[in-house]
C-alpha cells in the first residue's frame, strides 16, 4: 500500500465523491481518509453498534476544512458498566490536493475539544486508481493504540514520548500538545467503487466496498482509557474492519463488521446549502405604462400595494420621481421587495415617472432606501435586460436622512407556529426535547412603537423530566427542565417596543416587559450600520429580573444588569461573517463571544460560536465554556411567503456561564438585509 501511494506513476485523479466514517466526517469505516465533501455541504447522521451510538453533524466549512460535532452514547469507561454521554469536536485540514502524480494529504485532530476519550491525531494520504481509492495514515493517541512502533516524533524531542492522561468533564480544549505519546500506529485501507449491481428491482448504483486496518486497538474504554493505559479490558479482537456502503446524491448508508465482534450500521443525510433554492417562479412582465392620466394615482398606488401584500406607509409623486414607503413585506430580500412593489404600482404610475425611490421599513423603522430605474426594470421583465443590469442601475443611499415614511399608520399581524426546544447531553438522557404550539401577535401603532406577545402550550416531549441543575452559578439557563415542567401553558413574551432611526444609518431600540421565557425587564440597544460598509457597531444594555418558572406574570428574586458592545464584519473570504461581543452576561460573568458564520446563495447561514468569561472551567461545570453551532434557514426555501428565518442551535450542553439575553428584533437582524452587500448577493430576486 505504501509503495502504491508513493510511486510517481501518472494516474487519473477522478472526482469520485467520498463516503462517511462511523464517527462522522469523510473516511473509511472508523478512520478518516484524505477525502472531503464538496464545499459547504452539511451532513447529519447516526452510527449504531453494540454499546455505542454516535450522533454527528459534519460541515465542510471551507473547501479545505472539515468540522464535526459528535455526541456519543457509550459504555462508562471508568466503571466498565452502564452508559454515559460524551461530546467531541473534530477538524480535518487538507494539506495537499491530489493530482495525477501525488496523493491527497490531510491532517486531523479528533476529539480535541471534549473529554479526550477519543482524542487522537493523524496524518493521512489517499490516492485514487480508477474505481479503487487507497489510503494510508499514521495515528497518535487513541488512533495510535495499535502501537505498531514508537512515536517517530520522539527523534525530534523526548517530550513527544509523554502524553498527559488527564480526563476532564469535557468542553475544554485538551491541554496536551498534539502528536504526543509513546506509541503510534499505521492505519489505512481500500475503498472500491462497485459497478451497478443488478437486482430484481433494477440496478443499484453507488455501492462501495471498504476494507480497513484500524490504528485504534480498543473496542471500548473498559479499564479507564485514556487515564489508564495498562490492564485494559476493552481490547478489540481484530484491527481489521470491512463493510459495504451505499451513497447517492444526499444519503449514505453502511453496514460494517468491526473489531472482529461488532456489527455497525451507519446512516446519514447531506445538504448542499449553496444549491438549495426556493421555487423559482419568474415574476410576470411589468404592465405597460398607462396611456391616459391616472385619476388619484396616489390612492390607486396604495390600493395596489395592499392587494400585493404590502402595507403602504407613504406615497409622493414629484415629476419624474415617485417616492414610496412600504412595510409588512413577505419577502426576505430587498431586491424581491423592490421587484414586487414596482409590478404592483406600474399600472398606476404616471407615464413621466422614471425613478421610484423606495423606502423599505421593517419593525417600524426604515432599513433601506433604494432608487430603482423604471426603464431598466421594464426591459429586464420583458427579457430585454437582466437582473444584474437592474442591480447596476440602482442606487442605495443611507436611511433616516429625512422624515419620509415616519407617519406609518401601523397595523396588526398574527401567527401560529410549532416550537421545538432541545437539550443535548443530559447525563440521564442523550436528547431531551419539548414540542409546543406557539401563537403570537404584533400591533405596530405607528412611529416605531409596537406591542407584541405570545402564548404557548406544551404538546409533547421529555424535557420536563431532566434532573435538577447542579450549577454553582446563578441558574439563569440550566433550569430549562423546570421552566418546561411548570410552564406547560406559558406566556413566552409580552412587551412594548420602540425601534426608530436616530440618524443616517443609526438605529435604536427600547423594549420593556417580559422579554423572553426566562427574563423580564428593560433592554436598550443602538446600532450604527453604514449601508455601504462591510461592518457595523452596536451596544446593548438591559436591567432584567428572572421570571417565575410558570412563565406567567411573576418574577423571582434574581436580577442583573447585563449588556454588550458588538462588532459585525463581512470578511473578504468565502462570504464569511464575524461577530465579536464583549460585556456582562446573565450570570454576572464578564467575557466575550466570538461568532463565525458563512452565508450561502440560498440564504442559509451556518456557523459556530464560543464564549469565554471570567468563570473558571471548574465552576462553569460540565462543558467548561459555552459553545455551539447554528444553522439559520429562510422559510421561503420551503415555498412560504415569509421573511422569517428559522434558527437551529446545537449546544453540547446548556449551562449558566456565558448566557446572553434573547430579545426579539435585535437591530442587526432587523436591518441586515438593507445593506449594499445584501442587495448585491440577492439581486436575482428583482425578477423572481
């Protein structure tokens, strides 16, 4: 195998998709190889075997970076009996892409944020020869327990012979320098892409046969690995694993025989957020301009906007320019709002109007001001131009430069949606959840002032059965089970809010009442968001009291002043965005949160966050610090006419340190789509 990888024979490097490993990520059976998913792909799945269940979420965060969050239900390694849960985070980086002469090479860290039960490092190479993919790697830590030879890095320094064995509660970045330990092991294998296999139900394509020699010689952790390295009772009968996998465009399934004793079943599903699109329904061409003067055109324009689903705020006609302010749009993107507004008003605009100055308002405040050329839109809608030409002909200007649209008469809206609350990693149950029905309403009274509230009823779930919190901090988040148990019928939010423009591209928010399910009080925020810049700055402060567990109208004795200053920046690579927040959290701790995310053409946004505060890891409790991953999915991808985005947050464990207040309508979320960058990314919506 080694000779096959290293001989400089010219072979055709074929783009055959990789398949998943049992721990998540692309690989053979247990071990990773040097293959990667297409850029941006998200994969979620589970692996089942005797005394093991692995649930994983893998994201190809960058073309050369694979990240995996994993939750394991495993045998308690200390007692050797009973089951416990374990959370881990892995990364794999491509060092060298494959070509005709040399293999792909990757380096990886396994379980480098976690308890260390599965921690290991590896260097791996993969080379394809037609349907055969050959992999060879070198592993350390858990991946070196096969102990084929001593650590080759010890030749550089004797320090590489020593690998600290401390096992913590998890969450902290493992403190030992990587690639250390007395032993190392080879691992590798073959993956063969089978030709279509005939069955009575038709040909089956996408089958892969796999053969693997594992570097990990442990079947399980009995005996206390990694704190103990001798007298282990969990050794595998064999390091040879083999199996059959099937893969298509979005699904992976595999059946493997591992360690000479266990049958393993793996199933996962994939999503490419770059290629997910809402149903593309071309908008009709703009109607012809009216031949005769329109009687009372402003009134006709307001009626047409209402019929199109908008709330007309203001209409002014001045010679060659029409000024229109709208709210209540069902579209998420500015270009989509502009395209539909012009189609609605086109039959009622006087013939000599050549420009539409559109003011787009959300949550009572102007978030974008766009000058739209009428002729460019007319040509594009007839197929004689393009959305890109419309984009280059438009002009976006700062908001709040005059009082146009400030006389918003307001309006009411109501909604009813399901809500799912999830708690991961509870010691007694891997997944705890609660399904509730949520009904809410919002009444905008004009001038940016609104009243909003919601009512929820628990329908199903086991979240209420989670054990009581053992937190040493004020229990600002860790009593989620008690809130679920005592708040079966609850008022999640009930508040008054005012959002207003404080100056050009400067926004302010003041919210008072029951702000979220666990806290009530007053929150104030200000945001400076220059529409033409790739950054924004904000600050928020709140005085809040913890709500009663029944989530009605009472409060508990705990209160706190919390707040943060925030910086938002669009980074120049891969459509990445970074957010840094610093300040005081709900438990009274001080620190900072770093968030990094990537937004795709579909509008799906995927990222992760980590919060470090002045609370020591030992006092924080299990997890050591707050961190997690999130996916924000626009509802219009499901064919719904809604600007809403559904957030999905996966935390390894919910604790009290680093907890932030969650208020409806944070200013960044309200105003983000009104920026020049958002218009540039969403300009196809002019025509769809």
